[in-house]
């Protein structure tokens, strides 16, 4: 049986992850702005050359909503060992 506060533990674990683990695979990005619109923390914005960027990386909760909704699979989150936390973008290259 799982503890009742399992969701809190996930959030605490996510906050311990590296702050700059958002990666954008620019050649796959279609610049649709969906990721910016769905970010619950509202920290994604369209930056240089109209590509999404994190405004405040330290406030990212690593919910992966932006990566899940991305139609071009352009967003990837990596951990401190450069392994994918949410597998999209460059980690899918060559698998199609």
C-alpha cells in the first residue's frame, strides 16, 4: 500500500533536480507556443528567434506538461547525468 502523501514526495524529489535541465531540440520545434500556454508556472516564453525558453528555471516544477503537449517532440528534460527524465526530442532521433 502506498503512503497517503506520495504526491508530496514526488514534488520534493523534483525540486532537488538540477535547475537547468530543460532542453529544446530546435530543429524539431514548430514554434507553435503551446508549451508556453500550458505551463502551470507561466515561466516559459518565446525568446530568441521565437523558440521557447525558461524565464526562471529555478521555478520549474518538472511537471513535463510542456514536453507532453509538444507536437514536434522538441522538449526534453535531462538529469544531472545527462539521461532523459522525459524522453522526447534528441532522445527519439533516428527511431522513426
